[in-house]
C-alpha cells in the first residue's frame, strides 16, 4: 500500500553541517532546512516524456562519505520506459565554513542512452508554502530584480528567465544558484501541490525536444543556507497529537455524490443499485463523451440508477466538435426526470468556452432541458484559474481535484490537503455567490490533459492505495478541506473501476461487490445528514486528518491516522465523554445493511490511540 510511484527505494540519510540539514532521498534532496526551518522543500531530478508523463528513476551505486564539516554522496540514476532512455551521475556535496552558513551543491552529468524525445530533463527546485507573500530577489537574463511569491494562486508563471534567487523565512535565508540553462517559477498550488516550483527550460522553448544517443545534459543547483549560529534541539515527530475542538462554524458539509458510468458497463450499473443505495449519495456523476463506445446506453443506465437510489444525475458533457452537441442534447432529454446539472466542456482544452456555453443554452431551450449549467475545468484548478468563464449564462463553477500531477509519495499527497482548501476558497471567491462544485476528486488523474499525443493516457490507471485505509484517511482530510473552502457539493471517486469505491473479488468474480474502506467512510459521513463544521486545531496535520461536524445537537469527529506508526490523539476544548467507534469494512455487513463498525466504546478521558492508518469516529452530545 505504501510507496512512491515507480521509484526504487534506496537508502536515505539526513546530512548535517553547521545548523543546516538536508535529507538525501535520491534522486531528490528534501527538506533543506536551517535550525529546523524549511527553506527549500526539495530538489528533485525529473525526466518528462513527450506527454509530460514522469519517467521514473532507478538509483544504484549510492555511496556517502563524511569528513569533519563536509559530506559527499554519489549515485547513478537510470530512467528507461522503453521509449525514453537517460542515465546520469549524481553528486551531492554539503560543506560548511562556519556555524552561520552551509552550501549544498547538487550536480547532474547525464547522457541519452538511445534516441528519444522528451519535454523536460533536469532539476527542479520546490519552495515551501511558507514563502507565499514573502519578498524574493531574482537574478534573471535581464538583470537583478525583486518581487514577491504570490499569496493568491497565480494562474501563470511568476518569475521568468532565472539564473538565481534569494529569500528568507524567519531569521534564516537561502540563496539558490541555477546552472545549465534558464529557469522559471510557477505556482504549483494550481494542481494542489504544496509548493512553488522553479524549473527549466522555460515553456517558451519548443517541446518535445529530440535527444540523440550519447547527447549530454549537465546541470547544477547550488543552495546556500545562512542564519544564526545558536544551538537548537533536533525536531522529532510527535507521537501524541493534540486536537482542539472549538465552536460551530458557518461552513457546512457539502452534498456528497459519486461517479458512475465511466468504467462501468450498463450491466454492472444495474447490479450496483442496491449497493449504492447504502451510500445514499446526493447525486451520481456521469461522463457523457460521444467518442466513447456505448455512451448512450451508459447514460441511460446511469439515469436509471440515479432514480432507483433517489439521487439526482449530473452529467459531465465532453464536446469534441460542435455537431455532437445536438446528439448529446437529444440523449439528455430522455433523462429529464433525474437530470439536475450539466457541466459542458470542450474536449481539446478541457474547459468551458463561451462558444460551447452559448450553443448549449440554445439547445437546452430547444429540447426543454432545465438543469443548471456549470462551467469551469474538467482537468485541474489551473485551467479554471487561467480560463475564467463568463457568468452571464451559467449557474455555477466546477473543477476536479487529484493530488498526483507532479508528486506521488504518500507524504507528498497528504501535503496537498491544506492546498485543497486554498484552491476551493479561491474558486468560491471567483464564483461570486454562484454555487461551487468540486469533483470528481480522485487519487490519480482521470486523463492526461496536456499530452502531446492526445491518444495517450486517456484511461485512468489504478492506484494500489485506492483499496487502503490510508485512502479513507486522505478522504477525511479532503472532505474537511473542501468544506472549509466553501464547496457546495462534491463528487468522490467512482462506484467501480480504477478509482472505485467497490470491487469484485478475483476469487469470486460473479460474487457480490465488496466495499473499499473509503466507501464505508463516505457512507458514515453521508448518514449524518446536513451538518456544520466544528472549528479544529490539529498539532500535526501531516499525521492526523480530522473532520469535525455538528448535527442534531451532537458532535461527530472523524479522525484518521495518516502514517505507518501508532499515534495517540489528545482531544481538547470540550469537557465531554464520547463514544469511540473504529471503522472497518465487510461485504457481509454491507449486504445485510448493518453498520460496518467494530462497535462503539464509551470513552472517558481525552486520549485515543490510533493504529497505523486507522480511522475512528467519536460521537457524543454537543
């Protein structure tokens, strides 16, 4: 269940000099810090193929040696996916001339092992969220300038043509020198990453680029950290995590729906009716794409399923050419009784264009279609941020979320959770009072919106973590973030398929559907009904996700351990006793309609012990 996608797990080490520390996690450097304050989140080396897919690196021959105030690490990294072939020698040097400074040098000497095309090869520098709004001094091709990291999520590149940059966090400072070409900086919060990214080459340079066998690539990043020399205690991850519960917030739990009709053939949807009914979703989300085989029968099955479970139907309409729109409108006219919302997108751009909206409005009138029209992006928040729709003819805004556009490790995906609140809050402000829908929310991208070859990566690939309690815990954090951000409704995952909530056991393919943990989590949340959020303060939100709700004069606190170690949660802020239930799943319990819980235990005191990846529900009078 654990693991960073596609990258072998070599030894890691924390290198220290003066008051600085850096975690060697080849082919990346992570958490470059001064006295525990992170100034650079990471320096990864990336190879992106012609469709912007990440070609994973396999690290071998890792050696590390230290002497006095210096250390040196070397390794070999090979990227080979059958198309791209690239290998490079990596060298990391950490040196300190005094207790007030440390220099970290990371170099790449690489060569193409075959002829191929790629969009990017080289180092990136990721800057932490703590730099948002802070001043930065830049060395660019035009000279030395100054600016600030943006507070609001910037739709476009913030700094261009860079060779160096400097900034401070607290009483520590960093100077970064970039060698081997020009670089530029973008705001990765557009994709819910918890960072700003400086990368090269700039996007103005045509891509993909052809590489010849034996062609060399050389880059170097030099990071100088400076700060006070006074001693400090090395940080350690707290095993006891404080959760302070406050009063009732204006923010409400959004209406929760699930996806259908994407990977499921119509026959499977019919079989899903009884199972979906246990979840009681507010809506079912169906993708309507005339380029997909069987789309009309899938639409009819989705509408029938929505009616059977008492949910509304919302349709994500994907238009490749204008002539398809009337065919789609006629098909949707057959689903009038259940259809509540239509989201219309141009397939090529993945956004709602003015031409698409105006034509759809005319067709909706012609076929007497009354559902709300939502506009936005079906790819990422980035596309909505860059292509804000006209509000004259629409009823609301929408965009989806997935945490794996740029990073794939468990820790990195967890770090996207607070950014989900930021992007949702900014989208809600853009909506200017119109309803905001967020979804589908999935662990992996549903398709590749930036592929050079549009036929590539058009179908989702299963993430092995989809079946885990870790995924349920991540969803706890996601629901809390989207609720605080102001989402009026959300769609999570799909009923079945690579991003599904349910599965069929390989040993019994004709047997009943079985739920993944995230199904049980959503079922328990939806069962509560309309609810307001409670104010929460979590001392370590990278290890514990908390969704605290108030409904029916009771509190409901979902808490999820996000790490592979036991943690103790200390609940503060309310003098109460509570019932603690530990969530579990079981196909037999689901079929019988019984709660999939181990049973509630009345808890007196303030501490709850959570096993690795465990999810618990605390309830009591409020």
